[in-house]
C-alpha cells in the first residue's frame, strides 16, 4: 500500500475513528516499549497490589513519559513479576494478560477499519469465555496459568473489545456527521 493510499484512507475516517486509532496505537506502543524507556535494571520487580501506588520509589526516578505509563500500571495492575514479561532487565508496566488486552484492542480496532462488522451477544460472550475461565480458575484454585495463556486470552478479549470500540467510533462519527 502506497503512502498516497494510506492518506486517502485516513481522510475517509471520521474524527472519532482517528482519535480512537491514534490513542490505542500510542498507548499500546508506550506499554510495549516501556522497559526500553528506562535505564537497564531500573524496574526489575514491580510486584504489588491493584489499587495501590506501591512502587513510587522506583517510578519517581523515571522520565515523565515512563513515569506516567508505569504509574498507571502500578495502580491498575498487580504487576506480579512471575505474571509479567521483562526485557532490558526491566519488567513491563502491565502484566502479561493486560498486555494481551491492550494489544488486542489495537488489533481488533485496526482489523475492523473499512469493514462492516456486526457483533452479537453470543460472539462477544464466546470471546470472553477464555479469559473468564483462565482468570477465575486461577483465582479460586491452586491452578497457575502461564504467561502464554494470559497473553492469548487477553488478545482474544482485547480483539473483540477493539471491534466493539470501532463500532462505537463509527456510531459517534455517524452522529457527528448527521448531528
């Protein structure tokens, strides 16, 4: 696809589709690049509890962009080391399942661009069953999921949610155009 075709397709998108697309891509890329945005070994074990700012000593030393991403990860995710990926000797700002969800949002939304997709409740529920089973069984029993399973179940849930966000963006754009 040439840059001219990309420009033409971009121009066809409404403001809500453009906004969602840019925000989803930027956020996901910030999460995925998080371990490279801080010095090697600075964020090597962020294990904590959801809803608490329990890594503030480490996060306060980060540059402003990394500080924001890791802060949001700290207060919204358990960040257990064994349930997260690490590279550059730094743990990612969110656990494997959340990374799968955020990546799935981008994949689902991007896939739905230029397509007319209708979601039905059975399809949505079917896509959410894997994450529900994996997470609930892990919570209620001694079963410990793997990071691969967490990523895959997060991707499935994220993709269907990304498609739903695309439908919402289309609706908002249609409403704006016919106001």
